[in-house]
C-alpha cells in the first residue's frame, strides 16, 4: 500500500529526471472566480502531463532484468506517453494499448517516444483481457494507469511540491482540487498533503456523466460509470475509481466536484488568456471547478494535469470562449 515513505522514495528517484512544475497565479483568474486560485502546472511536465511521474516511479522501481523484458500500459494517451518516455530512458521496450478514439496527437507522441502502439475499440473490446494476453505472450510487466502502488507514489510527488510551494507563497490552508479519473493523482496528492500540509483538503473534479468518483465518495463504495465515452475529457474517462485508490480517496478527500464540457473548454480558454498555458479538456476540469463551483473557500489550489490537446479541440475552446 502506498504511503509517505514510498512517495518520498519516488521523489528521490525522480530527482533530476522530472520537472518541478510551477505553482502559477493570475489575478485576473481570481477576478473571474471571486477567490484566489493557485494552479499547479503539470501540463508543463515532461510528456505534457503528471503521468511521467508515475511512469518513471514504477519503471525505476523494477529490477533491471524485469525492466529489460519490457513493460505494458493501457491508456488514452497521457499514461501512455509517460510510460513510453520513462521506458525509453531506462533502455527498455514499451507496448501501449490505446483506444482507437484517443486523440491523434497522443497516439503520435506515444509512438515518437519509441513505444509500440496497439489500438483497440473501448466499446467492444476488453483492455484488461488484451493486456493479460500480451503480458503472458511477451513476458511484459503491466504498469497500471492508477491502481499501482508505485504509480500512486510517483503522482504523490506533485503533492510534496504543492505543499512546499504553497508554504513559500504563505498558504497553509486551502482546498486542493485535482483532475480525477481513476484516482492515482488525487490519492497520491492526498497522502502527501496529509503529512506535509494538514490544513489542506483534497477534492476531486470530474466531467458530467463520468462522475464515478464523486458518486463513490457519496455512497462510501465504488460506483461505476454507465458508459465509456461521451465527453471531450478523454484523459479522465475511467470506468470506476481504483481498488487501491478509492480507500485513500474515501478517507482523505472531501465531496467530489463535477463540471460540464463547456466549463472545461472555458477554463482552457481562460488558462491560455491569463497564464499562457495550454490545457486539454481533462486537464482543465480542476480549474473549471475552481472557477465555477459555488461554496469554495477563499483560496483554492488546482492541478492543471495535462496539456496534450488536439489542435481542433483547442481551437474550439479559443473560438467559443476567448471573449467571454
């Protein structure tokens, strides 16, 4: 089970390999929200998302002989890219299962990082069964996208940075909103902040119709989404929270927040306008929640978890919302 010791060990292995991403602030975003917003810009991490942290943490923890045989991951794109680059820099092969409707830029980037990409239909094919077949046939080690103790530990390193950067900014109490799919980033950050910034509470953010974590937190048990597709927030469309991540979320997180696709697009436009950063829809839901949710405290920290957006989607965000 992931704990603070594992997170600190992951931070030591990541040192010199991952970026320490900035905690950004724009007064004009505060004016839109009516509260102070600090934004952890994981869109500036290697491969364009926080997923490099977990990929490096998990692969670097393998023994060299296992690592040399290769790793397998399944992902709509950000975990794929993180694992692909981490494997390449460790000198080992990576095979990535990606849904056929994944954004083209994420598929292309994953191949550019040196991974073998195998596409599947997420509506008709079972990625777990496909992954099990590949690991058995090729002797690969599966690096799960969120339900892996070392992946959670790697994502938790972002929480260590948030605690240190917030203290430097004079912030010791805040709501920390995380973009949430299966819960690896949210669980890792929550564990790190429990120890390093106990005055902060984590709340998850998800798109409408895919709010399995919010519903699970209300019910106190794992709930599943009724469908696999139907939101532009592809990076965080998971069937349910993880078996490993949910107990952490259930213990440490406040009620989940839910935003619309339109709010995510507007947050993308506002982030570009006022911070000059590029976000993908799934990477903007925490900022959207910070901007548009009622009943939040005066200071909110949110994760900008990814920036791997297709140009057409980014153009829609700017064309529709830049002037609003």
